[in-house]
């Protein structure tokens, strides 16, 4: 089983990835752990690509969460058995990110690179509300939905996400 999870920041990609990895007993790759070094330093493009390629080449089953279009995006979408797009509205994502901040304040959450304590600042709020919702990002999601109709699952709110998770358990 290979599952790709993409979507907007704060929509719950990493949480869903952990749940699915546990449910299917498969390895998970959180792209935030690939993107960042301690203290929110961004890893080099070459190193990110190497780490991602090694993971893809050495795992027959996986859950990968994160967009990161430069990290074998087309390969991930093509190889995935299921593509889950978490396309929650911007205000839900903002609320969820703030709630996550309160939960992990001054700590590194389990799906983040070591030494990257949870933060919520105006720059991140702006990213959630506008920066991560560019025309290019929306077009990429539409393209995935169109190209991979049979394996793309669009989830737009918590109720739909709960229903989806419940369908897997039953």
C-alpha cells in the first residue's frame, strides 16, 4: 500500500499520515522532517532529494505527507495507490494550526524535524491564509484530481475526514 497525502498547511496531513501508517503497519515519511534541520534551518535541495529518493527506492509500502513539489511529486502521485487531498478552508486550517501550536508549544511535535519547536507567528498565519493557496497550488491539486480520478480522494472538512477514517476501520 502506498498513500500520498497532500493539501493545505494545517489541514491535518501529518496526523492522518500517522493514523494510516499505524492502521496499515507501514512506514511514514513526513516531508517536514526532510525539509528542516534543527532550528528551522532548511536543508539543501540536493540533500532533500537524496533522502526522498532513498525512501522511495527502499520502501514497497509507505505513507508520505506533504506537498513539496520538487521532491518527486509526479513519481509519488503515479506510484501511490491512494492520493488523499486535504483541501480544508483557510480558516479551519488557521484554527487547526493554532490549536496544534497550543498543544506543542515549546516542543517538537512527532512529525517535525528534531529541534524545530512548534511555532505560530504572523508569517506562518499569512502562509496558511494566502501563501500556500497560490493559483499554482490550486492548479496542481486540480491536475492530480483530474489525472488520478480513480485513486484521488478529496476531503474538505473534519466531518468528511472522520467519515473516511471510519470507513477504513469498519
